[in-house]
C-alpha cells in the first residue's frame, strides 16, 4: 500500500513537472534557439527566477535546519570539487541540448505531447549513458 | 481556472513554478535531477552486471522513475487539455535567423519541418535526434547532471561545480547554434 501511495505521489509531481515544462515553453526547440541567440529574455527569466527563488529557499532550509515531511533533515547534494568533468561533460550536453532543443526532462515531456520521434533521442541518450559507463575510468575527471 | 492555465505562461509564472517543483521534492526528501533517470534505466535493465557504473540499487531511485512517467503524462495532459490556440511568441530576430537556415517558423512548440519521421530518415535527422540524444546522455552523465540538477538545484545551493557545468552547457549550445547549425541546415 505504501509503495502504491509513493508511486502515485511522485507520478503526480511528475505530471505537474510535465505541465509546467510544456506551458513554460521550456520544451520548445524554438525557445532554446532564441536563448542561444540571446534574442529574448524569456528563457533567462524562467531559469533566473527559478534560481533566485531556489537560492532563497535553500538559504531558509539551511538557516532554520528545516526537516522534510518525514522529519529527516533536508540534505542538499554537495557536488565534488573537480572541474574538468563539469566543463567537458557540460559542453558535450550543451551540443545535444541545442541540436534537439531538449534537455533530459523535456525529451520525455515531448514524447507525451505526441512527438514520437523523441524515442530516437531516448535511444541515443541511453546509448550515450552506456558508453559513458564503459569509458568513465578513462576520462579526465 | 482551466482557461487561465491554458494561456501561454509568462516567465515570471513558469520560473517560480519550477522552483516550486524543486521545493516539493526537497520536502519529500529527494533531490531534483532528471538525468539520473538515464542511469536508473540502465541499472533497471540489468547492465550493472557488466558495467560497474550501473551497479547500484535502482529501486531506491524508483521515485525518480515515477516522476519520469508523470512527466510523460503531464506532457500529454498539457497539450490535450491546456492547449493555447495562440502561436508561440518567438522573437522576430530568431524567426528571421531560422528562416535563413531554412527552418520556417510555424508557431508550434517544435518546428514541424524537423520533428517528424520523414526528416529522421535523412542523415541530418539521424544526426540531430540520435546523435543529439547520444551527446545528451553522455554529457549529462559525465557532468553529473543536467539543467534540473545543475542549473536549478546546483545553482540554488551555490555550487561552483554547477556554475562550471552551466558555462559548459552554453559553450556547447553556442558552438552548435552559431557554428554547427549554419553547416547542418544550409
């Protein structure tokens, strides 16, 4: 029963995410082009306002040591301090983001919208993930 | 309410809504990071036996896979029940630039001239969708996160590595938009 409740809970949050991604137009290939051409404030406004609110939220969580709904302290992931993987990996992702106009979340949101060609992007993304898993120890971190 | 939600959302509604999703996940004791699901799927497929990177308990990440399922349903619901009849308000400069690249603006979320199976059967289409997907999978796993994990969650927690990753996102995106696209589409 708890497993079902948990499944429903996160599916509902995912549904909200899919709706927000669609209505925000952040899933739009055109909007991503507009962003990478610096021709509108639109995407910068979305990401910027999300981050500013996020910074305030995280500061409040840390200041008051807020707990989650289950009474456990909220943990925020500290990223490790190496930099090469972030710059190189980030740049590689950036190429894919501009090509497809979609980051990992929107790939699946667009599939739900009926863009069935996204199955090819998903297949490619899984292949890329597997190749990374194979090469990981040989790449600069 | 439905008709209000159906209108295109201004950025100052969408941005806080995304922060709200992150807040809900944090208060559920989870962290917002969609691309982890790519590893979760590989682990679920049993690849952990051959590749140690996928040798973890994906069942602990099951919540994120439910979140993924929800995002597909959310996309479906949004276009079927919250669809706006207005065309996308893309900047005229972008419309003109894309016109020069032979990508006509059709007012939809995605250019119909590219997002179809016939285009996929061309070399360009394969490169954009399969190749682009590959780079998304490889790059986000290498960088340890995507837009949700680094640009939203990481920057909110003032993580310098996330800022470096976001700079990388832009290096790749600007290179593709300004150097690769003229080559691909012309």
